[in-house]
C-alpha cells in the first residue's frame, strides 16, 4: 500500500506512536509519506523520523488552536495529497491533523483513518463552550467524514460513543512498545548526579497543562522534608517549564529535582524506582506502557488507559484526578516503604511484556485493509 501519515503534535506519546507505526509499515514493505508539524516538534522526534528513510518526510506547519491559518495548512496538505499520491490510505493523528486530513473536496475516495490520541473533549478543564464546540466538530467528522476511528483505549472508545460516533466506525488498538533498555541504571544516575541509593520518583512527559506537572512538584515538596532519600527526575520540556522551575525554586527543593529533555524516556526509566504520572486526561499513554513493560511500580491519576496497566494496590496506586495533591503525596510516601515498593515491583515485573509494537502495527494494517475493501 501507499500510505500518508499526518501528525500535528510532533513529540510525546503521539510522536512515539507515529514513528513506531511508520517504521513498522515500512518494514512490512509499504510506501509511507509522513507529514508532521514543526511548530511543536521535539528535536528527538525530527531526528528519529528522518532516520527512518521513508518515501518522503514533509514539514507542514499546523497550529494546535483553531484559527484562520488552518485554511492555508489545509490547502498545503491538499497539494501534498495530490502531488505525492495517489494514496491507498490517509491517516491523521491528533485532532488538528485528523480534521485537516478528513476535510476534502469531491473526487475519488481514499479511506480516511483518524487516531485522536485523546479527544480534546476528554480534558476535564475544557470549558463548557469548548466542550460543546469540539464535541460537535468531532461528532460531525466522525459520523460523516471518517472511514475508521482508532481509539487507543476502551476509555477513549466509550468517549467516542458519547460524542455520537457510530460503533461501526470505531476500533480499539492499544499502543505497543518494544523491549525496554536495561543495564544503565548506575550510569544514568551518575549523569544526573543522583545518589545510587536514592529513591527516585520519575516523571516523563510534556510540561503542559494536560500532564499537570505542578501537581507532582507540590506533592514532592510535601514529602521531601520527611524523606531525605527521595529525589525527582523529570524527563520532558514544554510551555510550563519556566513555571515548574519557579515552583521548584520557591519550594526549596532545587537540589532534589532534575529536569532534562535530552534523554529518551525509555532509557530514563532505568534510573527510576517508580513512575509518577499526574495527567488530567489521557487516552493511552506510552509512558504508562513503557513503565509497565519495564516492570516499575506506578502511581497514576485515574485517567484513560490507567486500568490497562495498573491494578490498584497490586503493581501501584491509582490516585484521584484532582488538584488536591494530598493523596498523591500519600502514595509517594507509601512507596518510600521498602517492602511495599518491593511487593509492587514484583507484581509489575510479572505483568511486563503484555504490549508489543508488532501487534499494534498488524492491527492497524488490518484496519487499513478492511477500510479499502469497504
């Protein structure tokens, strides 16, 4: 097949999925053209995408917010479809790329696939007007201009149904991850000046409102005074980085927190004793899957995908999805207890290996083939 893959937020979990999918499709003999937006692109994503040596890689500026520049992006994307095609499948990832790939002029039909990677309407902080607007757009596009909509968790599938998208158009394909790297725990801790015997809580993700890093800093500041062995390693960058650093400084914990955006998250997991995710909403986070595959105890907010990887009080702790960080601090305090942490880690290792990239790629290809047949 000749396939067009389009992504707007070029990084994070959606970026990881995009690269893994493009790589898997190419490895199976398919021709892939990839379009990404450089506006929010992470340098690592751009390097990894270029290294795939796909049929073509095109940087097309797309903005996350809805605005007049969307028309220019749509026109440019339409030209790409015309000049680089014909395609057998056009697959948009994220809400903006999903909308731009599905809005089309009359002509020969090419199946349009859409993966939201978390609907905008899953954000609990979205205003009521925004919920109505984005819900109406997603519902319209899903009902009338989408051949298949791929959800990455049951939670996202249920949300799609609530938007009025027919079940016959919905599929669930959980993200897949490769085997996690090992053997560099000591080296990574040395790199960041973390004591070898420290209790390291880790966070991986964009420093953005969705990921709520301020919750993590608040909770860690609470426990840091009573747990001198605890350190925090944050892997990521984003629009809230300045605010996060100011919060760390104000709390007097700068000597206990490291922020780095260069080390890949999958490698950083080796230095963690537990993963902490404070997200306000998710569909199916790659970070969750990678940490579960690495056999780490988890502390996760109750968001989409959490139930896929975390059994409460078995391999970790689920905390309320709220800005009250007392339950989060309590969970981190509990993992400070060696026997409790060891019990969670043992259960986590027994559950590792449940998700693979190959399964994700094959399931996606099956959806492509069925979409072409009709």
